[in-house]
C-alpha cells in the first residue's frame, strides 16, 4: 500500500480513496450550494417589493422548485456524505471505506444527475415548476415536458444515496479498530450509522413515487388521477413517508458534528453519551410515524390528526434531551469561542427556535392557519440553515486543518460567522411575522401590508449570500497559503483522527490502532 495518488485528472476520475472521494463530495456540494443560493436570490429579489418586477410567475415557481431540490439533494446531503467519507474511516481506525469502487461510482453519478436536473431550465416549457415536493397532479397532468428528466435525475440521486448508505453501514459494522465497541464510537459515526439505515429505508419509497408519476405521465395509469380512479392525496402520503425521514437524514449527522465540536471547545467530555445515542435512535424511529403532519389540511379523519399531532410532539422529547446534553456539556466548561464553536453555539440556539416553531405547527387546529404561509418557510429554514448548513460549516472549520494541513484565518472565520448569523436571522425571522399575518408561500406578488418584512428578508438573504462568498475565499486561501497546522490542531480534541499528522496521509491505519 506504499503507492500515493495517481497524477493529474485520473486521480480524481478513478480514485477509490475515501479522502479523495470525500473531498470531491464536499466541493460538489459547495458548487450546488452556490447554485441553489443563486436560485434563492432570484426569489428574494422578486419579493423585495410588492408587484411583479423581475421574473414571470412561472419562472418564479421554477426557481422555488429548483432551489429546494438543489439545496436538499445537491448541497446538504452530498456535504454530509462527503464528511462521512472523509471522517468515518479515520474516526474508527479503518484503512478506507468497505466498498471503495462503489464509493467512486456513487459520487460520479451525482454530477450527471444534477446536470440533467439543471438542464431542464433550458428545455421546452422550462424547468419543473410544481414545488420541491412535486405534488401530483401538478407534477403529472399539468407538468412541463421536462418532468421526465427530473424523474430520471431523482432516480440517479436515490441510487447514489443508497450506495453511499450501504457503504457506510458495511464500513462501521466490519472495519472498526480492535477494542472500539459500538458504545465507544464517536457520536458522528453513530449518527451516520442511524442515518444510513434511514436512507436505505426511504430512498426506495421516493423511487416508487417518481416511478408512479412516470407511469401516470407516459403509460396511461391513474395512480394520482382522480378521473381514472386514482387519488392525488395518495401522492402526498407516499411522498411524505419518504420526505419526513429525509428531513431527519439532513439533521442527524449535524447532531454528530456538533457533539464533536462542543466538547472540544468546552474542554469537557460530552455529557450523557449513551443518552445521545438512544435519543438519536428514538428520533430516527419516530421520524417514520409522523409523515402526515405535513397534510393536516387534506381532510384526514380526526383520529388521524390526533395521532400525527401527538406523535409529532413526542419527537420534541429526544430532541430536547440532545439540546440539554449540549448545554450541560458547555456548563462550567473552560469555553473558548473559535469559529467552529461559534457556529456550534449558534446551531444550538437557532435550531431550538426552529424546534419550537415546529411544535406550533404540530398542533393540528393551529396548523390550519399556519399551513402554506411563510411561517412554515421560517420554521423549516430555521431547522435546515442553522441546522444543516451551520453544522457543515462548523465541521469544515473544525476539520479543514486536518484535511489540508493548514490553519484558516481566525479573524476572517469569525467575520464569516457574524455575517452569516446576522444575514440568516434578518432573512428568516421576519417570515414568522409575515406568515402569522397570512402571507402565502410560493407566490411572487403580495399585499402591501407584507412589504416591510419582505424588504428586510431580501436584504438579509443577499447579506447571507455574500457571507458564503467570503467562506469560499477563506477555504481556498487556507488551502493555498494558510499557516501549517499542528497534528492536534485544537487544545484537547478527542478521537483517532487527531492522532494522525496534519494533513492526514493518503493512506491511514494500514495497521489498525488499539483502542484502550
């Protein structure tokens, strides 16, 4: 195993090395993050003031659809898979992932899927314009012709996710270093193990629902067409049976990242390790039995509404356990506030706000008022932006010196944090108010009474976007000319990855380490 990487482009095309593949996932997700952000800025520019200024309503709908799809499937999920690829083998003392060739394949099909998805913007009838949840019959009977390419792209993304998940499970189950029992694994490894099982469980459901769409569009079936004996509400049930666990797939690895960062900068071991593992497993289980809380307004029986209401509220319990444990870890710790810790603390505070608005939405009779307003947009962006995006950013700042052997500029990192933090809250906090006042989502025009809050939201969105351009500059300048990092990087980090030199060598742990 003495050989190093191949030279030139072939290194990246043919690589089976988990570090190379992890890096490619991370750069790909970074590119998709900027593309999805560009779509969002088109939306916010249009909503800067009432009336139709910049884009046609149909193009506005295409932007909302593409923004959601690109951010969920192109930015957040590949970023977490990239972190998993880079970190899981070095955290468990494995030489590589269990299935390295499949690992290469699962990455390389992604750029083609997204090339196909984005190319729909240039097709006849334009890109998908039916929202990222692609409810039938909007996405079947009334969809533009490009919907077929969208369906194919979703299939490819799903295949990539399933292969990645199988690889992660096989690696964690079979390749841990001697002495590393399940309850000695870092929490990031635990959260990804549970996430991988969720992915394998729900990705086939997504594949099923888009296949049923394909049949309805091209082969004369009527799964979702009421005129042919089908049911449009069936689509919502099948979609959200995938979609709700998917939301947790996008947050569980974040919990693992935050559980690595807070103990490092609080200089204390994580409070309640085993309760964190059980809480993660509980959240994963409960995520399967709450899907219809997205559907309180479809005319469910009252018993169904009650069940989904109580089941949804139950998820607050294990989530509360996690938040309590993070706060208890920080309590009386010798805390310092380097950039990763700033993002982690912001995660805990803002994710909790998103959780509270989620509890409000869980109340079925109240949800009749909140449904399809900007309050919902505020809620899930407070979960996903500080939740998924901030945790990924925190993870990048935390492990980047280990990846490239160079230290980022702390002042610039903190500047990025404050710009992103202020931009995020300026963008999404006012949406609570405009939503409670009744502003509907996914509409390019609105009443004058919502003008002030929308103007603030749009200014915040452009500030947040500018912060991410700074982030790109920080990452590139660190790799190119950052100061050399020590092996440990931080004061007293825990985990096998900190026993390696910085940058981590191309092949690590060819002889497995012994865990005491």
